[in-house]
């Protein structure tokens, strides 16, 4: 269909949000009769599912969370264009963290953010994954690894744009995703500040 770009961006946002709002963690928890809100960290995400239901279920939920960020970002990026893909990816993360199916209290968006990045600009995933791995290895906390990864994502977006590796659209894509993850990890951000404080 030959539609104006803003119409495609709106469609991308709606589809991305709808897919992102589906929460595999909550679905599996309901199947097993578990209330994630009252178990583990209380977060409806892959890490908490791993704690409550076991590692293999945590891995499966993590994969599905990545997939629901990747699919709309890649599909709209391929079929419509880069901006539409980025809009779909951002919307998928927003849907994950504000899921109406969970009364606006969704997950923290880390895996879905990774999927969105892989779907639109895989180059940004390299430093992000490295930062996440380093953060978890140093602090032994997934949340602190996510905070470091989000900061590196924002920084990489700026560096990539200034160096000419990516464009301005990618830069804003990285910044928006990084800020969204940091907002959802406020407690971990405070812990990271304390960890770096002399």
C-alpha cells in the first residue's frame, strides 16, 4: 500500500505496542498457577521467571521477549523503512513495560530492547551485550548489568552518530530505548551510583 510515512509510523506504533504488551512471563506464571507479583522480585520478566519457575522457563521467556521486540522492528524496517522499524521497536518496549494486560505494570524491557536493537541496528547490540556481561560479572546482579548496558546504549548511539557509523535516527532510537530502560530500573540506578561512589 502506498501510504504516507506518518501513517506507516502510526501503524508501526500500534502493532509494536500490541505485540510488546503480550507478556510471556505472566502467561507462563498463570499456567503454573504462580503469582509473579508476589514471588521473587515481583517483576513479570524473564529473570524473575527463572528464579520462580526455573532457569529453562526463564530462558524461554527471555527469548520470547527478545522476539517480540525483534519481529515488529525488523518487519517494519524491512517492509517500510528504518524509521518505521525504529518506531515499532520503541513501541514494543513501551508495550512491554506498560502492558494494559497487567494494568500498566509490565516488565523492565531489557530483553525486548535487545530484540528491537537487533531488528533495526544490530551494530548497537555489540557494545550493549558486552556492557551487560561485564556488569553482571562484576556485580552479580542482572539489574545492575542492565543499567550499565542502557548507559552504554545511549553513549554508543551518540558515538556512532558522531563517527558516521550510524545516522541521527539511530542515535535517537538508542537514546529513547536507553532512557526507557533506566527509568524502569530506578532502584538499580541508585545502587549503581552507590557502587561507583568512592
